[in-house]
C-alpha cells in the first residue's frame, strides 16, 4: 500500500466546450487564423484548470490546438504568459509553435485565446517505460543545453515562487501546522532533516538556466516518430539546468526505472552535489504537502489534491531511498 492513489492524468480537469466560449472570442480567433473554424473536438481531460483546451479543424484543412479563458480564471494569465514565452524559445526546444492569438470582451469579462500547431501524440509516463524515459531524458538534456544560460530576459528566480511553503516542515514540528495524514510512518521522525534539506534552496536551486518548472507527464507529448515535445511554458523561471529532469525521477523510480543509476550517468546531474538534488526533491515534496487537505482553488478540480498527494508521497519515497530513511 502506497498511501497515495494513482492519478489518471488524462482525466484531471473539467473544461468547457467550444460552444461555451463567447461568440466574439470565437470570431476573433477565426479572424486571427485567417479562416473559419469548421469543427471543434472535445476538450482534453488533462491539466487542472477550467480553461478551454481542445483541437480545432479549420476550414482550410489545418488542425490546431486552442486554449482560451476569461480573466476570472487563473488560466487566463497562464495562457497569455505561454503565448509570450513560446516564440522566444530556441529552436532546439521542441515545442508546438504559436499559430495565432485573439482577444475579446464579453459582458465585462476579458477573454484570450491562443492556437498552436496540433501535435498528434500521446502522454508518456502512464506508467514510465524505459524507452520513453530515455527519450525524455535526452529531451531534457538538449533543452537544458539550449536554455543555459537563459536566452530570455527578465525571468524571475525559481526560488522566488516557493514562499512560505519552505517552512512547512518546521511549522509541523512547532505544532502550528497539522501533520498531513496517510503518509509514511517515518515522516514525523524525518521532518527536521526534511526541513534542513529545504533550507538549502537559496543556493542549491539558484542558477542561470531557464527552466520549465512544471515538467510532468501531462506536459509532455510523444509523437509517432518517437520525439518528445514539451507544452505549458507559463512557469518559466531561472534555476539549475537539471531541475526539470530531476522532477521526473521519483515517479519513474515508482515505475521501476533505476533512477539512482540515471543520476550518476546523466551529464545533467553527474557532478551535482547529492544534497542539492535532495533539496530539490524535498522542496517539491513540501510544496505538494501544503494545503493538501484543503478544498482545491477556484477553477481547479479535486484531482489537483490527489496529484499533490501522489507527488508528495513519491518524492518522499525517493528521498528515503537516497538517504536511507526507511
């Protein structure tokens, strides 16, 4: 028993259909695309926001993937940010190109839509297979090289987004925050060591690479040629070049991948101090533990909390293996 149920990352969101978007936005997107929108496919089930996200068939035969949201949903800011970032990424980063964007206002609500080239692909890591893991590892290595140092200006530091969650383990020890239930029986005894690892973040996670910041299976696409694409680039920030790849390792470990050997073999991590890698895992574990039993934020489904529990469990488990905690 793991203490954390599996999450089906193809069914974590509740998104509106194309017909629910304001007519003014649908018309504006058609104008931006230069053709009528002949057909809209069903909204995808991945992700945790309530923003629209679905494939569109255009009258001229093109196929695109569109996202849209009103400014009352946090997806609005995310979609705008991704539309700004993607055109600035180096060509070595395999990401669907932005085709068009559109704005509209409806009953006092601002709306934004972004259309990207459609990639016929599947989600890896459900569970992780050795071949997919190798491909994604190579993709992360190429991506890190292309984004080190960051070719984009004015990015915030990865460490700036961590906030008060970095003190969660200390707060549990102090009795000012409750211990989340259902986790490893040794967790209470390791809270101080967990906090000590988290406290390394100002130096361990400080660097000059542009990092995606949210690489997980539902932000990866494996096409029919065996190439890996990355999506959802709205969290781009400055951090260590290995950060995105290391964030995939705990669940790959769960699925039987020898991640300890992979860490030693990859040029991303071979020379990185072990405590820096463990700091990264500890920060993510603590970040996922925060508000884990609270209702999800507005616009998100309860699956967000299930995702947090799954990640918190397996990042702790990976640390336990690396640090002989259990």
